């Protein structure tokens, strides 16, 4: 049964997140964007307001919110600042491999600290020479007794400069690709870990992004999240749960741009009237609105799939792909509605455009989402309709006249061009594509 109503608790949660976003995020977002700085005090406030790590199960001291709840929170914060939304959500990304692993000791030790003590977790698969190709990880994990020694560099690590914990994916042998990938939970204060300088970025400048180097970092066996051969699947399972939230970033950012554009269009005058009176502007607004609404439905569906323990890989990819691509289109059209002012730093659109551009890149680029969907279609998708060569298209016989249809004799279809031949035998060759009779298949 379908139900698109939010529960009373979810409506309260949405309202709470909106109030937090309007009070604590929106007023400071442009300042920290200009400063290229992650405001830790805002993260602290987000933690105190229950917006960070809220999806940690109650048994580990968290609120046990669903992914659907997280999608509601994230949309509101992203509407105020996609960069801060990234940093606020990042701890959920960082702790997801712990949650999904079978290492109960690590869960008992680290999840309560994230839930209760404002400890931040970050997530690290990407490296300076690798992002999309997760099986191509080079960071080396060498067994030393039951421990592992890590050497290598991770790059693009969101919150890496401020995180206490890191979910790190490494390999026992780069040549073994998927089979070699393993995962560990590291504490950033451990010896041998060096945090790089904050990477200067085009947008999402309120979020911290760094490289992290590991030199002979000893990881005790208690901190293994996935042994060699199981790390790749763990990373993919993590993405299946986190990609819907990237979709929510897109929904929030696009909704903000739409709301600003709507406001501007109702006030800006040209040719003696408000520009909202022009049908060209109305059509833009209508397109933007339908994209925001569609994106929200897709992200909610993907989050719901995950909450129902269904296989959410495909819906996660669809929501991430659609919501992030349309977010860019919506923000771009908002900028157009603002005219020249859209291109200035005096109005919010240029920042949202810079921020939103990242969404098509991290947590699997749009191209990678398309690869995932194409792979699913080609290998797993179950068609409901019959194969083309078995299609019962009897164009010459009236289906209401059963007698005529049954006296039609045999029917053959050319598998190459689709021509249908009515006779006891197939033709010697197809009169359209000239393939021989062997190309014909009898259909019922
Ligand atoms: C600000 C920021 C924050 C990030 N945060 C994190 C983080 O916290 N943790 C983390 O691990 N990573 C993080 N990333 C890394 C991010 O996930 C990668 O940048 C992303 O996966 C793409 O990898 P890449 O940059 O190496 O590009 P590449 O993989 O080198 O790809 C380059 C281009 O080629 C395309 N491409 C690659 N392979 C294929 C293919 N088979 N078919 C078609 N096209 C292909 C890509 O789509 C892309 O357009 C972050 C990145 C940024 C910019």
C-alpha cells in the first residue's frame, strides 16, 4: 500500500530541521563560504540539535532515526547551505561501514561515542589517483600477525581535518582488485596518520576536504570492519544507504533556488510588468518545480526501500542521479531568472550553483550511476512483455473474428527486420531484408 503522508513525528522533525537550518545555518553560510572554512560551532550546534548521527540505532545510544527521517532533515539543511549539509551528514557516511559490518566490538566502542560525545566519523575510499574505480584502491594493508599495517594516501576526505574516526578502505594487493579490498576503522590521532591541507574548492567551501596520509599505521584486529575480499561489497552497501541522502542535498538546494527565483520573479519588473507575468518565466518555474517534486519522490522512495531492508542499490542510484542532475538544471534556470543579479555575489544563486555542482561528482559520479543502472538493466531486470520475436502482432487478422484468426495458418516472424509472413512455411528469403528462411521463427 502506498502512503505519502509524513507521520506526526516526521512532520515535527521536518519543522525542527527547518527551524535549525533557518536559525543556525542560513545566516552564516555565506560568511564561511567566503572564508573557505568549516564552522565547527555550527557542527556542534547541529549535534546538540540531534542532526548529526541521528540514524545511529538506539541500542548504541543514538536516536534510531530512519533513512527517510534523515532525508527530511537533510533537505532542510541543504536548502540553507549544501556545503554545511555535506559536513553535517558526513558522520553518517563515516559511521555507515561500522553499522553495516559484523564487528560488534567496533560498533559497541565507536557508535556510542559518535552518538553521544560529538565524535565525528569520516569516510575514505578515494585516493589521489582513484575515485570512481573503487576496486583500483592502492592504499596497502599488510597483515602483521592479526593486525594490519597501512601505507598510502586517501584524498578528498570530507571532514578529514576534523574527524575523530575514519572508515578506511585499503587493499592487500592492488592487482587482486575487488578480492583484495578490506576496510578498517581508524582513529585519526593514531601514530603515522598525517592530515593534509584543506583542498581549495569551487563550492561547498563550508565543508572541509583533505588528503590523509598513512605511514606504517598499525590497525589492531579489533578495528577490522571487512576482511580482504569483503571490503568492496561493504563500500557498495554503504553507498546504497548514503546515495539517497545526496539526492536530498539536490532536493534542498534546488528547492531553495526555486523559492528565491519565485520571489524574484514576482518583484522584478521588465516591459512594464513583473517578469512572472511572462509565460517564458512561468514555464521555467513550472519545470523547476516539477523537477524538485520528482526528485523528492525518488529520494523518499530510495530511503524507504532502504528502511524496509529491500535491495536499495537501484533506487539509490536513480535518486542520486536524477536529483543531482536536475538540481543543477534548476539552480541554473534560477540564475537565468535573476538575470545579471544572478551572476553576482550579492544574491544567493551563484553560491548554490557552485555548491550544487559537486553533487554530480561525489559518492559516485553521474556516469557511474548510469553504469550501475545499465548493468542492472542488462543483467537483472525482468521484462514483463514477451521478447520482440514472440510478439503476437497479427496485423492482418481481426482478433474479434476468432474463426478467421484460427484459419490463418502458420505465422512466421523474421527475427532481423520484424516482417510477419502468413503461410505454412517461411519464405525462402525475407522480402524486406533478404535474410534466408532460417531467420524466421514461428509465432503463435
Ligand atoms: C569536495 C569533494 C568531497 C569528497 N568527499 C569524499 C569523501 O568524503 N570520501 C571519499 O572517499 N571520497 C570523496 N570524494 C571523492 C569523490 O567520490 C570522487 O571525486 C568521485 O568518486 C570521482 O572520482 P575521481 O575524482 O577520481 O574521478 P575519476 O574516477 O578519475 O573520473 C573522472 C571522470 O571520468 C568518468 N569515469 C570514470 N570511470 C568511468 C567509466 N567507467 N565510464 C564512464 N565514465 C567514467 C567519471 O565519471 C568522471 O567524469 C569527494 C570529492 C570531492 C570533490
